[in-house]
C-alpha cells in the first residue's frame, strides 16, 4: 500500500480539511451516535450496486478513515481499493485501519483534481463527502474522467424526506439537536453546525440526479433510504 501526500487544495478546501483534521479522532464514533447507528446500514447498501466482476479497482473519494471501504471489503475482499481525502488526520487513521486490506493507494488529494489517469477505476464510491466540496460539479466531472467505460459510481449523501411531518422532524434534528450534540462530543464549537448547514444547502433527490446527468453519467437512479434522510445515487459511464 502506498500512502502519498500532495498539495492540490484551494483556499476553501484547506478550510474544510482543517475542520476535519480537528475532529478526526472522534469522527467515526460521533457519526455512529448522531445517526443512531444507521450509518453502517447505509454504507452496506452500496455493495449491491457495485460491478459483480472479481478484482475490480475501486476508488473511494473522500475516503476519510475508510468507513465505506471497510464496509465493502467485508463482503468483497477481492476488490482492489484506492482512496483519496483532503484530511491528513483522517488518512493517518485510515492507514492504521488499512492493515490486512486489499488497498493499493491512499492519497491526500482533492476530488476536484484527482491524481489518477483517465479510466483508472471500475467503480467509485463517495459517501457523505460531496456536499462539503466547493464545486461538486467539478468533482463529478473528475469522477467521470477516472471511471472506466461501463463503470459504476455510488454516491451516498444526506437529504431531506419528502413527507411534511418527517421533513419537519428532520429539520428540527438538523438545526437544533445535531449541532449541539456533535459540537459537544467533538469539543469543537463550529464543526457540526457547519456540517448541518451543508446538508440543508445541498441539492438532493432529482436535483442532484440532474447534476450527475450533466456530468455525463447515464442510467442515474436515486434510492431513498430511511424515509429519505439519506439518498444513494447510482450512475454508470458508457
């Protein structure tokens, strides 16, 4: 396994990287608490949509501490994984977790400038990271570029439920509960307030499907999970 550190961050990306560096130590534990343990359930849903061939190459964008990679590897140990993330601290945790896994490369890099050749990967995952990117359309274009023909992309991201009552409850939790608990558990005064705001501002559902189509992905589908609190977007490159 190769762990590489490169510098390809914009000013805003440095800001986001700094935030994640500061909350890296408790990030997985806090996510588990704030999602009531559902984050593991959501990540497992990705596995069904990956290519079925053995020994495919998969890039986990915004891989963090490898939560998504580990979830897949338990069921698909044949997959050859690579990961990129902008947080040095999360990648350090990822390196420790990577022991014994079929991981080729972990790189500190931005999703807006992915340091791999065209059509390098058979599959791409991007879980709970694209809403934090300053130009997610550029990130989608880069993902399309490094994905091979007939490859699949799976993007997990928070969204808001369609139902009036469930949407109000979800917004109440995001605005009032999540920031207070998250900031308290992380000892960070702003991190989970920021992360909450990115959820509310992100275009979800059919709106995001259109962004994926504009990036040239085909057969794009949006699968709503847990009453629409999370959406799994699946697309292909033809």
